[in-house]
C-alpha cells in the first residue's frame, strides 16, 4: 500500500501552521517530497547490505532482511528488452514500459533471462571480448552471457536477437500533490491519478511502503525548516529522523 500524498501534505501543513512556522506551497512540497522519497529508497540497498551480514530472527514479521526486501519489492518489475542494430553494433535496449504496461525508469538491473528460463551470466568488458576464444567458455544459447553498459545489453552468442527479458528495480516516480484552484483562490486537491494527457492536475502518491510515512513526514519537515529558514524545525526534525534510524537498526 502506497503512502497517500494528500495525507502527508496536510499533516506537514498542520504541523507548520500549528507552530506558526510558515507555509509550504504545492510546488515546494512536490520537489521536497520527491527528494525525500528518493533518499529513503536509495537507503534501502545500503541497509539491506548491512542486515545481510547480521544474524536474523526466525520470528514472523521481525526478520529485517525480509522486511527490507518487502519494501524494495514495491519497485521490482520486469519487461522485455528490444533488439536493436545499426549495422555496426547489435544490442538490446532496456524496457521503458514494463510487463504491467507502466512507464518506468530503470534503477538497478537484476536477472537477464533468455526464453524466460535460461539466466544469462553477466561479464565485464574484457571477458566479453575474449570469452569466444576458448571452447570451454564460448557462449551458447544454453549458456548466454551479457555485457551491461550505458543502459544497453550486449548479448553473446550474437545469434540471440529476441526473447530477452529482464527483472529490475525501477526508480520511484516523482511525487505530485495535484490540485485545482477554488473559487476563493485556494488550492483544492485533485486525488485522481496524474496523467500528463488526460489528468494533468492529478496526483501521484508516494510509492514507498506505508510503514515509511512517519519518516517521510519528518524528513519533509526537516527540509521545510530549511526552506522557511527556521533552525528550530530543522533541529527538532533532524533529531526525530536520527531517532527513527537508530530504532530501525537497534
């Protein structure tokens, strides 16, 4: 379940107005919300790497590796790579639309599959150039390899020109608190899903796991303190964010 963007924005405004600290415009909120979401998202991978090295509990819902993977799973997807040739280079471009028909931007590449059953082995540039020279390591349709550079996949053997599918983690979409302007000039939230063509005033929720709502609000308040130049908000929010981080790792 995603975090409702209107709930977060209204909570931030409530806290700022209650303390008479100022106001955050929708444009400011959208920019800060997008930045906060990306920060939390990128930290998942660092935290997962740390937790993998730590013994985990067998208690239901308390395994931190499993919980982190569940949060990352919100962004896992898959799609079909498209074969491209320009007469000199033959390569596959990564999907910009996944198998769920959503437009996506790749963040981290996962598994590359041929015919949906044979996993291709990733190699570096040097190995990719020389792997054909040995009969023992020469790629085949039963043992394909790939080089991943500049968001392109170079596949060997070169007879493979289709049926390449990739699992990957997508980048979070930008946060949008969409609105229309009311009769009194006030901002009125438009909860409909944003679409540049059919719903340009719509909203896009945070894609983070719902358990991150508290941290999202705290981090936005931290940035809000910087925007409105209030050091007290920055200090209090920073302390709460740090406390949340310590609680997650302790």
